[in-house]
C-alpha cells in the first residue's frame, strides 16, 4: 500500500509526505525439506513514512530533503539437527520489530523543454529488532536434559543495517505528449555482512548468538521507460528493469533463491476532471541459481529453478 500528499506553500517552496515499502521478502519451503537447517520460512515486511520539503532554487533547478522512518517486522523459521539425526529442533523467531530513522536528498534539473535529469540519495538505516523465539522438539524424542541444554524460549534481537542507495535518471521529451527515460540505482548491499541474532543463553550455546554470514556485494539496477499521452484523458506506459543479485557464491543461501531478475511492465493512466486512476501490470522473471554444498551455511548441492511473479497495481489520485 502507498499514499502520497503534496502541498505548494509558495512560488518556490513545497512540502510532501509519502508512505511506501522499499524492502520486502517472503518465502516458504516444506517444513521438512532438505535445506531446512538454512531456512524454511521467512517474512520481512517494511513500511516507510517519508516527509519531505522541496525548494525551487531557480527556474531550472529544484532541491529536496526528507526524513524517513522505516518500520520493520521479521519472522524467520529454520531447524537444527543435533548430533543424533533423530533429534531435530524447530526455531521460530517471530514479530521481531523496530522503527528506524534515515534521510534522503534529491535534485532535479530541467536543461530545456526536452531534457531533464534527476539524482537522489537514501541513507542507511540501522534496525535493532526485538521479538520472541520459540523452540520445539520436532519428533518429540529428545531427552529432557539434552533439550534443555540446547535451547530456551525467550526474547531474540538482531541488528541489521539496511543499505544506502544512489539513483539517477535522464528523461527526453521530444514532443509534449511523449517522453523517454533511462536510469540506474546503486545499492550498497555490502553493509549486509551477516545476520547475527541474539537468543537466550544455554549450555549448548553459551554466547547466546545464532549467526549466519551473508557477505553480500553492492548491486546495480538499470531501468528504461516510455510514456505517451495518447488522448487528453489517457496515458500509456511501458518499462523494463534489470536487477542484479547481491548474493555471493561463497555465502549463497536459500534466503533469496534467485540470481538476478528481469522485470517488464505496462500501464495505463486515466484522467477525469481532478481525478486520476493509474493501472499497471508487471512481470518479474527471476533467474535460477545453482548451489554448492556448504556445511557452514547448511546449503546443499542443489538448484533453484527460474521463477515468475505477476504484479497488478492501482493508484487513485485527486488534485485540489
């Protein structure tokens, strides 16, 4: 869900606020699948509230700055097999939440009636999420002393740095009814070095830490789009995005079982008096990934097939 509001204060000053989601993840595998010691279910939901102020410095140059408050909620489930293969423990981290602040900066320059360019920066946000962790004897046959030494229900917390990013784009408008745009986004995913979760201390885990290394790389996203105002009341759009995967081969896991994505989209916008209605469809083609066995990350020799995702969206607007 998304919501935007803008208000012009004077000839040169504007304010606005947006609600949107920049990060999200959701996968679920069969609970007893062979890679369950790495992960079998993950849900990451985020929502951002982003107030901004913009200044029209000149007739050609506009500058903006804002504060972003990011809400995060994480659920993560996996299993641990003890030395006895028949002893298996289910780990369920749930409702790990936090609200973290960040900021953003932007600039837009209109060279002439045909050419314009924009540049934006979004800062890192450091998330310190707290939730609950529940453990369960999957098969019900672990002796009590062994089970109690290995796990203990309680609270869990983790600190994760969401990356900063830089995005830029150039638009070309040969005629007022037609415009083309190309752009790129660089995201510093190298901040995601590991997922380090603090859990209750036990004899089996005296440090009270469950850690999985990630060591992601910085990644690029390239995009291109076209918009054509076919009629006074209808606008047609189409776009393409190439999205690079940040996951490295050395520490690959099943958290994001893809190796880059191609995204294709089409849209149509309608205008009636002060109302606008925009509809869009996006097709995401996610490349498959081949995995090599890694005892540290509990990844097996395996292959994730290519997947497809269909997204339909609608935005309703009113100008007053």
